[in-house]
């Protein structure tokens, strides 16, 4: 698909320019602005566009893929989904997946943004409050600032959408950890987190260290445990029984499932309803790979934006 390059200036300059231009702009329907800004793939019901943002926070050019359904009558009813590790969406045939869900009226309109990871993925993804025991995730706070201060203003400005019905963030593996950390720490911005094979082993002390304790050193679990209840959040978790083979406590359950269940337990202890606020999808033959996440993605989309009939 053709590539559109967009150089994104720091938010204060962007806002100032937008206000200056708006004083001379005629009133135009939001729907037309959105559709004029995006490219239609022949024969599909999905509008797509590739863009780039020059991020000040990340000091790199961030590649983005946008996916929007056609014939949206009221753009204010659009949901927004940001997806970490957006470079995996092509392999997932994400556009075709969305088209099928829209055609069968399974989900409501949703603008999806695939955010490509950079070469410092293990530094940009993680838990913003602290790096792991090897210093990985040290730029997770900067990545969060990129999402909030650069990407969201870019979306609002570039597609002339003043507000979304709701916003969510999702990701795969380490990108999933980044997704829940973002939603957890910004509940007034995001309402849902989708975590596929989340890296909830992320820890402050090596498991080979004699001091290591599951109940003290898994970082995301401690983040939830030590924070207050945050109303309005919902969480989707997916694990595969073949995500890995490690079983550090020898209980017959692989670590990725144990670690995910520990996050769910902390959320439940905080006050989230296991049936209403949390969906856990365990896939018996699921691996730690894109094809497994491809199978799980429609379940996340239907759970989050499903149309009741």
C-alpha cells in the first residue's frame, strides 16, 4: 500500500497549528474528513493507511498501520484500539479478520492502530514504573508518553475525531505487558487491556537468586497489589498451553499460565469481577506465536466490542 509520511511535531506546536487553522476552516462532516484521509483497499470493507510519526520521546520514526471500517455513520461512536507489536498484524491477516467480523455484524465500528516495535523493543516495552532486574523496560515510561502525548493527539488531529466512544490497548507477549501497564496507570484514558501471552514473569530479582519470591518480585503483580481499585477497567487475557515449557514451582502448570493467573488473582482481590470484568482464554494447543494470537484475536474483539442481538 502507498506510504504517507507524517512528521509529528511536539504536542504544544501541533495544538497551536490546529487552532490557527481551525479559525479559517469551514464546517465539514467528520465522516468525510476521516474517509478522505484514508485509502480504500480494492474489494475490501476496510479502509487502511500506513503512516509514520517522528517521535521525540522515543527518538525514532514509528511506523503505524491504521484500520477503519467503511460506512461509519457517526464517527463519535467509534472505539479506538492501539495494538503494540503492530508489525505482526499483517501475518495475522488482520484487515481480513476485521472485514469478516464487520460483515457478519459481530463487532461495532473500531479504529485500530498497529504500532510497530523498534529495535529497542525490550527497552521500550515493560512496566513504566520500574525496569526488570536486567534493566530491560527502562524506556517503558517514554513509550507511554509517546502513546499519550504524541500518538493520541496525532490520531485526533489527523483524522478530525474529537473523541472516541472508548479507548483500549492490546499487545502480544512483552507488548501485552506494556498494554496492561498502560491501561492500569491511565484508567481515565483507556477502558480495556488485551493481553496475548503476556510476559508476566517480568521480575525485579532473577529467579536464580536465592532471594527470589513469586509473591514479591513479579513486577506487574506487585503494581496491581499496591495500587487502589480503578473503576471502569476490563481485562482480556490469553494463554496457550504450549506458550513455554518452564515450570519453576513444579506444580505441573507452565509458568506463563501461573503468572497470568497471579495477575488475575490480584485483580480479583482488588475488586474486579471475574465474570464481568475479566475474560481468560486458555488455548490447549496454543503456542507463543502469531498464528495462536491470530486465533485468539477475534475472541478479544467480540468480547470487547461485540454486538448483542
